[in-house]
């Protein structure tokens, strides 16, 4: 009897967490807040090894994922969904970088955790596309999916993807350290598959999502050259997808 009561209490608590996320991001950020503004979503792929992130300053809004925050501390949003990343950010030198980050820290909360020093968005599950921060976001088992869903909810246009490689460069799975050996090939294929699943829920938004990693294994969105886009942004222009895909070989081995 006690065990059953405990299960009921746990279920009610889980439901409450789902409906009322802790420190909700929707309290400070409105749907469509970036309507018509360009955004660069920066993931961790090895195509960014040696990239000068200062080139992004003033070119548009910026969402950084996980440890990319250490390279762009002036970004608008840090997005993460990994408890291990949060714990890492509260140790030693990385904590100073966490504290120094100037933008919103946004946690896609899969487990109903309560972190006091970041905003929370509830998880709607793995597959889908949300239109509301208050409703929650889909995660695709990959923070890159969740960050893209957030950019879409904010109605940024265009959305430029940087470091969305889904493959190795040599023996590197990320442009930064801290992740040990790369993910298994099956894991990477699942990441790509979840973007493909997400794209099925899109309408006109899909043509405004531009992949700036020409050797990426993620082929569901059109490609542009990062140099071309940044040069255009310097001139006050936004480039859409109406150009031939960049013809470079895909990465030959897997990565996260």
C-alpha cells in the first residue's frame, strides 16, 4: 500500500514538473522575440577547429550549445540539456566561464531538475516541432535539435547552423575538448535521423535553415559558405538557400 502511494505521489510530482517547469524561460522570453532577425546556432562539430568566432560578433543573434559558450561568452543564449555539462560548469575554471557568460542560460529539462542559476524549458519528447516556449521543446536526443527548435520558436530568419557536422575530422569529434572519444556510428546516424524527423513537421521554415558546415553529414537543410554569409552580413544582407549546395566530400567517419 505504501509503495503504491509513493508511486502516486511520484507521478503527481512528475506531472507538476511537466506542467510547471522550474524557473521557466517563458517568463522572460516571448515566442517570436527574434522575428526576422538572423541567428547563428553554434554546435561543437570539428569543422569549427581554428574558426575565429569574433567574426560572428554583430552579425546576428547567437545561440551556443554546451562548451561553445567558452568561445562566444557574448552570445545571446547558452542552450544545453545534459546534466553532466551542468555539473562540469560548476567546477574549477569552467565555473568562472559559466558565471561570465553574458546571455541567457537555458536548460531543456528532461528529468524535472531544479537548477537555480539558469532558465528551464520542459521537454515534449524526442520527435516533433514545438511552436511555444511555454509549451516546451522537442529534444531529438541531441541538444542541436533542441536549440534549433528554440530558434524556430523565436522566429529568427535565417537560421544559420555552425558546427552541425555529425562526423569526425581526422580523430576529432568536436572543435573543443571535454568529450573523450567520439560517439559510436549508430549514435551519430540517430542524430541525423532525428533532424530528418523534425524537418517533416516544418512548413516554410525549412528553407530558412542554412547549414554552414559544407562537409556535414546532415543533408536535410540547404548549404551555404560561411565566408559568403558573413561577408553578406557585413554588408547588411541576409543570404537564403537559393544557391547550389557546396560540393565537398562528406566526413568519412562518425562523430557526435
